[in-house]
């Protein structure tokens, strides 16, 4: 019943900004960590950024200083503000959230469908 829906991906020129959003919906008791991953064709999926319920964050070295992860707990939403984009940032970006439901009684990782980000002139 829980779904994560991403939006905001698309084509952007090098150096440009992009803002991704991910909204969790369904019968949700609590959302713990939320994160963004990315995967380019032929590459492994990598963690881009993670944020705790209290707002503590961690970033991959490749995006530090350029990307910012944030969340709105009241809206069950996580954001990724990506600035100074580079061609190597091109990938499918996936939203991830550790969510507790009443039915399961424990937390489970949920994934969004992915949104394509292409950085090219």
C-alpha cells in the first residue's frame, strides 16, 4: 500500500540546477531514514545522500558541496537539490525510505520508480 513517487528529473545543461522530489503515500506509521540513490547503465547503484528524521545528513564524496538533501516530515517528502551538475551525474535517481506500517509492525525499505537525470550540452 505504500508508494514513493518521484518527480523533477529531466535534461539539464552542465552547471545547471535540478530539484528532485519524492512523496511517500499510503498507510504509514513512521518514516525513518530517507535517501537518494543513483544508477547509470552498466554501473552499480550508489548512495548519493541520506537524511535522518532529525535532519542529520551524509553525502557521497562526488556530490558534497553541490547536492543538498532535505525533508518535510509533515508532507512525507524528501528533496534533492542538485547544483553545478556535471555529465557524470547522469543517471536514474531513486528515492528510498525506511517506513514502518501498522500491518507489518516493523520497518521496511521502499523504493520509488526512478527518475532520469541527463546532464548534457
